[in-house]
């Protein structure tokens, strides 16, 4: 029995076995038909990223998950500058042999504040100081938010936005063309927390880096899932999973192993048993939403607080008191319901998520 490889439209390969020349054409057509069905069933995503270390993990998970069809990558400043992030994205897409995916530069800075980069956590080049080969891929000439607008209009109700950095590009797209909001299938973002921050007591890093953009995105009115610190802080990539990944090899496998070893070792210096899997968690939820438990609630982003700027404030009870002015005071006259605008992830099946990640990267 011989085995031949046929490339499916979604980028992964299917082995087509045949026994005799008489039945092989039918078998080939049947299996190619299955491949076409799988490709059409894959969730189309636009991956918006500020390519640091955990962005690299998230991108490679997305590119190696047949459930997802990455139709574009847009780059935003955050972990690193916009220029460095674009170069990192191009090099990673080249490493994955996916130059077919458009990679576009986006905003160069947050909407209303100075950029805060995080080389302290991600290495001088944002990729754990790993020097990837120069990219064979070319940057798309379009502006990232315009790519988002064009692709959403081109595939209405089919595209999921998966931003894993500050939300500047997404906010710019909404501000330029609000008509995309009802045409987006879903937004699954990594960011936020309803239990305290990681850059300070209140705020998570992605939201903190552009709170005004985040408020625009949360209030836009589309289906939105917030995959925040509650997930990443419970899904720690420990030496157990690192050892599993180290047992196999491949260009992507070895790159991701090195990134994760950097992150696991860095986490150990702060007394943590493993590295939080922040950005990959949003991609994992796009692959399999049953990995997390969610609660619907209304989320606002604090943009003015001295100690709370960038905090995602979730209304857990779905109601607010109604205060009515009476002379020199206000009187509570009732309680008003608050409409949820987000599914907030509160818990995760950590081992299943981490095993999913390892299984998609091993041997690649």
C-alpha cells in the first residue's frame, strides 16, 4: 500500500491511501471532498497581535489548528514597538511557511497615551532573544484596520477577531467603519481581569496599554468573549509540559520550546511554578469554547482613575441602583437591570488546554 499526500485548502495535509488504480480516483475525490468540507467549516479569524513571546505561542497554535483559518494578521504596538512587532510577525509567518497570509502594519501608538513596551518580560527583541531567520514573506501594503474592514465586509458574519494585544487596531476599525460591528461573527480577546491586574493592582497589560481603545471595543455591541487573567493565571506551562514538547523536534517545535523555556525560567525567578499562558488562551477558546467557564456581564473600562486606569469593571450582579434627585440629596428608588456586553471567562480546564497546545506544536 502506498500513501500520497494531498494538500487541503486549509493548509494541513491529508494522507490518501490507495490499493489499486481502479479505486484510487474515487478515493482521492472522496477524501478531497472531506478536505474541502473541513476547510469551509474552519473558523475564519483575523489575528491582531503585538508579537512578544506569548503572542508567538498564540500565533503558532492558531496556524497549526485545523479548526481555524487565519485570513490575516494585523500588528499593533504593545509588548514591542510597531516596527519590531511587524518584523517578528513576518519572521514567524515565514518560519511556518505561511506567506499566503497577509501581514499588515497597524497603529504606531495608542490612541491617547505613550506606548509602554515590555522587553523586560519578552526579551530585547520580543521573542525571548531568539533570532529567527530573515523573513521570506512580504508585508501587506494596506493599513491593518483597513484590512479588518475589507475582510469583514468580504465575508459578513463569518470572521472572528482574535486580538491578543492592545485593542488599538480594532478600535480604529470600528471608529472608521461602525458598519462592521454587526457583520463580525465574534470577538475573542485576550485582556482584562475582574480579579485584579498584572501591571498594577487593577489593570491587565493589554487593556492598560490603551484603555480608550478597549472601552470602544467593549461598548461596540458585538458578541465578545473576554479571556483575561483568570484563565492565563490558572493555565501555567510547567516543566511537565515543557518536557513533553522537548521530546519532539521541528522548526516550529524547537522555536516554541525555546520561547517557553525562556518564559518558564523567567517565571521561576518570581517563585512561580510555570509560565502563564495568556495569549494562547484566546486562540484556544476560538478552537474549543468548552475549555472555559463563562459568565455574561456588562464590562466597562476605567479610563480616568488615578489607581484604576485600565481596569475592566465587570458588573457581576447585572444591576445598578437607580438614584433620583430629591432636593439636596439623591434617593434610591429602585434597581435597573444592566445588559451584558461580554462573556467573561472565569475558569479553565487547564490541563486540557495545555495538552491541546502541546499536541498542536509537537513535531511541527
